[in-house]
């Protein structure tokens, strides 16, 4: 075959294969058997092997994942990926419609488009001249992660829009939700159970974890789908008048779009749509957590505009928590990293909101008594915030007489040490600081994403390290060798070397991360950050008095005493010394403390800022030496007001607190025009 003939045949094969991918993965209606599809792929691969210079980035053969990447780079969204305001009741729906019509100064009804709100990972796909050139996650709405390499492996996403549809603009960003269908999620978890891997909690976690794999071959091996719902940045040659026409265009170029699309014009019709979709919730192929209402007319959307966080022309009604009845088979006790003994309900597995619930925390002994539950009861269970399983109470009418009360054990179920109920506290604690359960939880906390963020040190590896006696505290992690790691199950040389590299990288996380990770009682992420800014080094922290600690905004007497008590303990001081010897950074290079230009000031922000999100404004003043708070008190020095400022202004005036509008604030921090 000559070169020109090969080029034409490759073009034909690429178009056929992408069309068959669309029919199989998007329409769920394949027209050819798998064997015929495989034959087309083999023919294309053979031609590309023969004419290597004819291989292009949009070829179906390039979907197969390549070598692992070293990490994700960031992408600045040219148009922010905003979140949505939430509605929970019929009254909320009516109020949303009233706000829209008031902002438009019109009495006549507004037309809304309804869409199912998918529970997945938001993503944006950028196409130039029909070719996909970039894929990024939502991130914080302004900055996301570049996941282009992984997205190229997802067969339901067209690499070239022209292969499926027409009217292709010079530039278009297609936005949607990356999801894993329920049936695929169940098969994936079944496979992981057989291989001994940890199970995913729900389809959303599975989709997010799959898309953010550093090895694109893992992403390629798992079934992901995108459900598209919006356009981001577009060139001027794509003008669509309504949200409905946007969805029709997106579907026309090869994407799956939201089911149950309806046009409604009154609050009553909007509420009826919520009832309809709620009734169909369990039949949806993917997890969903609500319904989105969008003003259909794009011109009206532009008039309504947006705040720094969300559009004013759209809002999401969230499904109420799904409640199920199941049997409380037992109550066991779990030991946390601080020794707290927590009763945990063992339930007959029940599916709630798209995932199977088999356990639920009961917090403490008093909570078990408050709920009035007995072991053997039929209980009502739901997910708080659609995430955390919780028991609402027993079903007394289902009792048979064989149920029995829960009694907190006198000894730790892990190490056998005494369990002690602290006076004036609800907590019962294991008094043995060397208890393997506490060691395990402290290690997992240290490695967690919000703490030192050490990839690869999950439950399976930590459990083996504790069982083998290789890690008694977090400092031991930095003494691990490749030889020690290779003795663990399922640990090869490449994985071991990557884990050691991640440990080395974690040493530079900084003081705030270390303070949070090391587990000082009552010092969470916010307090750790504020303390790091105020003191700048672990040495200064360790020598601080309770009085000096309370000068840091948000640190009360109880927290200050916990911090000083922590540093009085000899084993804690030794741990800090060992971490410093291992090279873990104990300083905060960004700390300005008393030397910053805004030192001594405490800022509160209210309303919406137009120049930047509130979180960035808070971080900005902290880098200049100030502190921030969410509430107005006598310690606050400055209130910054954006649009729609609320009741904080009234209280600030009463207390004589300085009030700045956004332009005054920007001038203060050197960003005014």
C-alpha cells in the first residue's frame, strides 16, 4: 500500500472507530460485534506501525495509557468553573424563582431548563479546531489539574469532534461530570475485593481516584464516562441562544448529556420536576444528588451574571438524605490516634445513596444511650450530608426481646490496657500510648492529604509496617529503607523507590502541616496555620507560654494549655527532635508574624468580592502578617465588605470596628488600580 492510500485508509478507520466508540459508550447501542471492532483497531495499528509519521494525537490507538507521569501540573481556567447555590425545600425553589424575576425586573414567568445533578468529578475539555488539546479538573474553580493524558484514555470522550458531529468551532470548552456508572462501580469493587485491594466508598470516589491516577494505564483499565452539561470558553463562531440548544449541540458532537431535561416556567412546575426526578433516582445509571435549574435564555443568563462563587441564573435542589432500615448486628469499639475509644455500629449491609453502608460511628457511650439503641435492633440509617452514615434511632415495633444493651468494655480491645472515662468529658480513652491501634491511626493521620500528603502510604502499607514492628511512630517512617519496604507484601522495587521519594518530598511541607500532622490536641488545620504564621518555627512554638499562645487569634485558654502540655511531654519533644534530625522542615518560610505590614490586625470578610475569592483575600492578609476570623468580636480590627454584605456590618458599627469596601481593601494591600 502506498503512502497516499494508507493516509486515506487511516482517516476512514479513525472515523469508523470513533463512531463505533460513540455508539457503544454513549448511546449504549453498538452496531458491530466486539470481534469486528477489534479487527478495525488491528488494521489501524498495523498501518500506523508501517507509516509511523501518519500517527496523530487524535488516533484511537493513542487512547491506551502510556508511561506514568510525575505529577499533575496546574491549569488556570480562562472562565471560572463555578459552584452552585443549593436549595432543599419547595420554599427555596420559590424564592430562587422570585430572586431571578426580581433581578430581571419582570413579572412574567421565566423559562428554566432542568438537568440531573450528577455526583462525580467536574471536568473541562478544551477543543481547538475540533481536536482535544487539554483536559482539566475543576480544582478550586479558578485553578485545576491538567489530566489530559488520562482523559485521552476514556473511550466515551471524542478525541476529534469532527469525527462525530458538525458545526465545529475554532475553540470550545465542553464541561461536564466524570462519573462511573453503578454497574461498573460494583464490578470494579468486586474485582478489588478478590485481589485484596481497598474498596472504593462510592462511585464518585472511584471516578475521582481513577481520573487522578499518576499512571494513565490504570485510568485506561477502568470504565469512566462523562456527562456533559455546559460550555466554557468558546470562539465567536459558536453562538447558541438557549441552554437547551447548548445541550443539543453538545449531544450532536458525540457526548452523553443529562437525562430528564425539561422546560418549566413556574415554581409549581419546578417542584413537580423535583418529584419526578427523585422518583427516578434509583433507576439512573450513575449516582445523582439533585436537580439543577438553569435560566434557559442565554441572554438572560448574561444579564443575571454571577457572584465570585456561583451563577445567579442557576441553582441546585439537593435530594433529601435517603433513609433505610437495617439490623444493628453488633457494636464494636475502635481506638483512634489519641486513644479515644469510639463505639462503631456493625450493620447488615444496606445500599444508601449509591453505596453500601455496613458501619456507622456512634461517637461515644453517651450517644448510644441517647439514641436508645440495642444490639440486635432494627435501626433507621441515613448519610449525613449524603456522605457520612449515621443511625437515627431504633424501630421499637420490630423488637423481638432478644436485643441486648451495649456496655463499654473495661479494657482496650487491641492492646488490653485499661479504658478510662475522663472526668467532664464524653470520651473514653486507652491509656497506652504505644497501643498498635493508636500508632496505626497516628501514622495514617500523618500521611493523610491534609497533613503531610505522603502518597503510597495507605492503610495496607501502614498495617504491615505496624505489624512488622517497622514503625512505632511517625519519625520511624523517615528511617525506612528500600530493603525494609521490599519485605512487605505487594511491594516491588519501583513502588518502594517511589514511596521513599514521596517521603523525602514530604519533608518540605512546612511548619503548619507538621503542627497539624503531629496531632497536638485541639489544633486543627486553621489553628496550625495561624500558629505557624505567628511563631514561624517549631522552636518558638515549643518555648511559648500559654499567655503568648492566646494572643494568636482563635487560640483559647484550653487549646493553649493543650499545646504547652504537648511540648512538656518528653516523648513528644524526642519525636520532634527525631523529625528535625530526619530533615523535616519545622519552619514556616511565609511567616511574617509581628514583622508584616498588617501585623496585629484581625480581618473579617463579608459579602462577595469581585476581584478575588474570599479564601484568597484571607490568605493575602495572612501573608502580610494579619489574622482572619469568620465572626465579629472585639478582637476584630477590620471588616471588609463586598456585595450583598450582611448583618456583620451592623455589629461592626456597634463595636466601632473599621469597615472597608472592596476598593479600599485592595488599595490597603497594594492591589488597587
